[in-house]
């Protein structure tokens, strides 16, 4: 669980934000250079031919990339809301039913036959299939892997994209694929999923990125030949996709933490000291790997 939280907060979301702002910096540099060149050209011409020249004192901003912070929240919330809806709609039949406590006479009768805990009374009934408890996590990580592939395919298909951009996206994906796969397998095994189903989930997660890359590359090659996608446009949408997948990833991580606390709500504390220490340690693993291996530099 800790690895999932650390991967979303220390790797995916910062990578998307950095990609968006690096796109903006490059765009502003190009606009400033273009404005300076146009100003020098206009100075060489008589001012009588340019009566409105005083109105153009600043370079025009690119409406798409001028305010990247506006897109950060939208992208994160879109991914988070998507996973929230998938989780609630797919599990509505089990989330909407609660245990019902009868009158004191019936309660005393039940207490003699089977113990009732606080968690049993106040927790929603859930499916006995452990796969249902981990379905939202698997869906989030598969979506995350697919969006990574889309970003890689978009950067590869762009004829104007620099090799450094392709390497940046590839390294960003590879940096968190290993801890993500490890975290997913750990969660599935902890929930009692059979080895065969764990293998299937890991296989789907592993295929998400290459399939997303191939599909995106094919669509751009077949349908986007008439569209001139610049390297900066590709970087911008790559950042959007990374933040979107970061939102889905963040929901999966917080969902697991809340599920664990709910299952152990009968304790005085949700986590034991060992579990707490391991969770915090897992959160720091992606941060340490990012610091040691670099963040796409």
C-alpha cells in the first residue's frame, strides 16, 4: 500500500507537473524570441504605416499552455472521479447493504450464537470474493499503465518530437513500473487472490503500456497525418495523461488504506506498529528510487 502512495505522490504526479511546466517555459521562450524579432523588424519601418503598433507591447500567449496550473487540478480530479465512479457503480450492490440490528431480545439471542463486533454492525456487507475487494485497485493500475503507453506512443509518433522527449517518457514509465507491479502483486496476494488470478492481473497490467503505445501510434499514423503535432504539443498532452493516471493511482492508494482501516476497525488502532512501519517504509521507496536514479534528467 505504501508503495502505491509513494509512487503517485513522488513519481507520477511530479512527473506530470514537471512536463507541463517545461512545456510552458519552452513556449514562453519561443514567444519572447518571436516578439523581439518582430519588434526589430517594425522599428525599421516607418511608424506611419503602423498606427496601432503601440497596442502590441507583449507577446501573445498560447491559450493551451499559458496557464498549466489550471490543467493540473482538472487532470487529477478527472482520474480520481473516474475511479470513484467505477468503484461505486461496479460495487453498488455490495456497498449499499448494511447489517441490521434487531431489538434487544433478538440481539441477546444472536450474541449467544455468534459474537458481534463494532466492525460487523457498522461496516457494509461486501462480496465474499476477494477479487471484488481488489478490483478497483487492478482497474486503476491497468488504466494507469495504458495511459503511460498512450503517452509513449504519442511521443514516438510525433515527427517533430525530439529523441530526448521519447527517452524522457520512456524513463519516466520504467522508473515506476517495477514498484507498481510489486505493489499490485503484494496487494492481490494479501487479499487472498489465487496465484493464477494474480498472474492474470499482472499480465494485464504489463500489457497495458505496450498496447496503449501501439494503439496510439497507429491512430496518429492513420488518422493524424493531416495534423501537424509539434513536440511541445506532445509534451503538453503527455503531462495531462500522466496527471490523469496519477489521479487514478492516488484513488487506488487511498482506497486501499481506507479498506485496511475499515477491516481492522475493531482494533484500538487501524494499523499495528509493524504494519505502520512497513507502510511508511513503502511510501519512501519510490522517493528514494527517484532521487537515486534521477527524475528524467
